[in-house]
C-alpha cells in the first residue's frame, strides 16, 4: 500500500528534494558526506542582517546568530537543536535561515553542534544541549540576551532533544526555559518497534527503518525496552507538569504524528499550555518545501508562536 495519493498535491514535487536515506552503519558515513555537501550549497548568511559567531562550549560549539543592533539591548533567545535523526546534521546548516529569523523576530538564535550518535549515544546529546543552555543563561549579559526569556526548540530529532532538554532543565532546577518549540519532534523510541503503527504514516522522508536506526544509535541498544530515560525519549516521562508552554507542529503523514499528538494530549492534562497543529497531506519535513501553501501556513504559524513566546507583551 502506498500513501502517495494522500499527499497534498503541492507537496509532491518536494519528495524529489527530500529523499529517504537508507540508514545502516556502513551507509552512515556516505549519508553524512552527502548531507554536508547539500548544506554547503545553501545560501550564506546576509551580513547586513547581523552576525554569526561560534563559541566553544564544553564538547559542543554554539553558533550565535545576532541581528544588527542587538549589542545595544537585551533580546530574547532561542536555543536551537538541529534535526538529523541524532546521526547526522550540523548547527551550521541553517545559519542563513537563523540569522534572517533572528532579524525578523528580534531575538538571538543559538544553535548547538551537539555530538552525534552512535559515536556519542545518550546522554551525550542532551548533556551538550544542557551545557549550551546553562552557558547561554550565564553569559546572557555578554551576548545581549535577556536570561529570563530563553526558549528551546528544534525539528525532528532536534525537537525531541529540545523536549528532553526541557525535562532535564525542569528536573535540575537551574535554568528554566520559557517555551518549547517542537517541530515534528522525535519523542518516543517505542514507535520504532510498535506493531500497530498507523498504516498511513511514515512512508516518506523519515521511515520506520530510519527511525529504528536513529533510536538504536542514540540509546546504544534496541529501542522499546525497559528503563529508557525520559531525557532521551521524552514520551517516557511519567510526569509532564512544570514544563514550559509548548508549540507542536506535525504532518498527518509523518511517522511521528501519533506520538506527537499523544505528547500534546499529556502536556495539556498536566496543565502545560500547549498548541498543536496537524497538517493534512503533509509528510515529515514538509515545511521545507518552499512554495507549497500548506508549508507556508506551517512556517507562518511556527514564527507566530515564537514571536508570542519571545515577546509576550508586544
């Protein structure tokens, strides 16, 4: 059975730009090389909008995109975690987008080059993210950041990592993010072994095979077993109370649809203000398709949520 007929017609062309990689241990180096080559072809940041600076933080450098004039004031900040199934991707891949978004929203965007699995399994990535969050909070004055308005967010694995970071920050009680911005987040390792997955989700872009590989790499063992930390798989958390408000966006054909909907339901039950958007006819990473109307709507809602969270009184 194919779900191609369920795809929004304006997103069909995007499948050629978002192919699904076959992920294996042998194939991973080539996947990383090819993805890095594609990222290298992306537009460079516009210096008229601001600056991109790289700061060494523990094991994971942080790339700080600051708009023009930010040195003269204290701006809110978004700590961003990139996607890539925990096994590929880099913070530099979205420098141009992040600088443009920082200028549009009037904020600083700090993107973390967290260590990748399987070389650095859990808790490596979330500890890198936490070290960056603490650093951003501690160095706020020097960076022109309002330490009381720091949000966390990301896409796919980065969204799952942001959710895990929000849980870890709550549990440690040192730094409290004000918002979690979760774009089709990878939240639940049990999806990788579920026997009753949705028959219409996960055929394209991020597949069950890739998902199992990514979770196995992150956990260092097969997913779905006992004693998986909620800081690795946030859906495993028994208590979601006390977390910052959340925005969750996902496509109806995304493998992560049901785990994202369930996480949103549980956040609401725990008293966490939560905004959930499900986009019909949309597969994983659909918002990367430039001119499709559903992708533009998703991007607009995402930016609007960030604007409200970072500038609550404007």
